[in-house]
């Protein structure tokens, strides 16, 4: 993204090289005040290195980093107007929750009255006032996480960096804490930069997500934009569950009635893995017979025991596996071509999934707005 004179945090052509290895490659990014921006990527994608550059633990090989108009080049970590919360929480085991939170303020030589006031305020925000006298080993995982968050926020940083902040929690507690974290951020208005490999965590927390791959941010957008409109095959495959096809742009001779194509204002494709043409409601700038990729999410696919009336966007197969997940069921369907597709069905009633048991012949279908197409 281009630099902006109004952005709160600006990264301009930021790079970091370790010997011959380029960990962060020419990253430019603008983050607005009060945003929760998530850096999402697999291990080794460069997201943690980028966070360490922001914190001042690493020196950029190239580029600039500005926070609220201030160039942070040469500013040591302890002088930067930001704070960082680590995945391990790094609480002092010999200090109780109150003293852990107060530690940073004590290092800044604030008065005892100021320290007590700020600590009291943040304990109320994170709902830990009743546990202020407990030491870390006397707290649950979620409580330790809130103490670590309070310690990072009590100094009132301009920017808070969170490295896998919920990674140490079990799934149920993590889901609950995600909304608590959102509530705390909205109360305080602090700008958050969150690094995570957990897609669900990023989708829940972020106002915008930057997907990283091999040191670059390959797409930036809201959670909905990233999920529904992936810019590359990598993003489509990395975010959520997806069925990916290789396809080619059809020539003039198509097996779909021209009226159907005109009505959908779409484009006709052919995939060797599907028996019927693919009709997509998307304009594609490519030559005839060009190689393309098609992404189709499992929840966009309808299952039926009867053949669909449409001439396009359907396939026939047999249910090979069924995963019952409570709120939804996931079906692995083997097509006649040998390709396996995932389809999901919301369990809105207790009998929803029972009609598609293992080894049941089924038809799959989807509409022209469901699939996303990109160039290979």
C-alpha cells in the first residue's frame, strides 16, 4: 500500500535480510489509529520478524517505519511509544498480579499514587481486581493472559504488539477471550498489531488482515474480503477450507445455452475434473483456453439426492466420509472423475445430515456467484 500522510502507522519498503535470506521483503503498509490489524501467515512467512522490526528488536535492512508521524529509525525498544505482549506472557513468578502490572511504571519512576491509580484502573478493565494478590502459578491460563495484557496496556502505549496472544489457551477459553480482547480494545482505543497463524483468531479480532507469504504481504483486506475474494491461489488455499480446480477459459463452442450465459453476465470455463461447464459471474481478462484456478468454498455447495435442473455448475459423486461437528456436517464426496470435494451443511435440524450418509450417491451444485476465479 502507498504511504499516507494521515496513517497512524506507516511501513515504507521495509525489508530485513539475514545473510542471504530475505525474511521481510519490501513491505509497505498503512494502519489507522484504533485499528486491530492482524498479520496472518504460516510459520516462516516473516510475520514475527516484521513484528520484531516494529518493536525495535531487529534493525531494518531497508525502508522506514513511522508511528504517529515519528520516524523510529535508531530509536531503541525501551524508548519506543509502544509495548509488546508475548505468547508466553513472561510474568515474573515471584510477583503477584498487581506487582507484575506495576513493574513497568515503577521503572519509569512514577509516584506511588500514580502507579496505584493506573493499576487499579487497568485491573477493572481486565476484570482482575479480585485476583490482584495472586501470583502467576495461582492463576488460570486465561487470568495470566489478562494480567499480561494489563501489564502491556498500563503504560498507555500508542501501539500494542501481540505475538500469538491466545496461543497458550484451550479452544473454548480462546474463543471466549477473543471477544474480551475486542471489548478491552474498544474501551481503550489502543491500536493493536496482532501476529497469528490462527485464521479463526484473525477473522474474529481484525478490522483488517494482512496475509503474509515468503516475507511479503500478498493481500490486505477485511476478513470478509480475504475470505470471499482471495487475490491469489495461495490466499484462497490458505484461508479456510476450499475446493480448488484447474480450469481453462472456454472458446466460442460451449455446451451451455448462450441465453444462460447472457442472463448471468458471466464467463464459461471448463475443468477436466467436472462433468459440466463452470459458469462464473465474473469478468475474466484472459485469452481463450488460458489456464485458470477456481476456488469454491464447501458451504457454497448444495447437496441433493436428485439431479439439478441447471446445465452448468454441478457434479455427481458418492459420499465417502461424513464429519459431524455439531453446528455443521462436512461431507467428502468422490466424483466420477476421482476428484474429492468437500461440502458442508448447517445442522439447522437434527435430521439435516442423516439423508447424506456414507456411500450415498449425491449431486452437488452451486450458483454462478459462488466460485472465485484467478489466473494461474
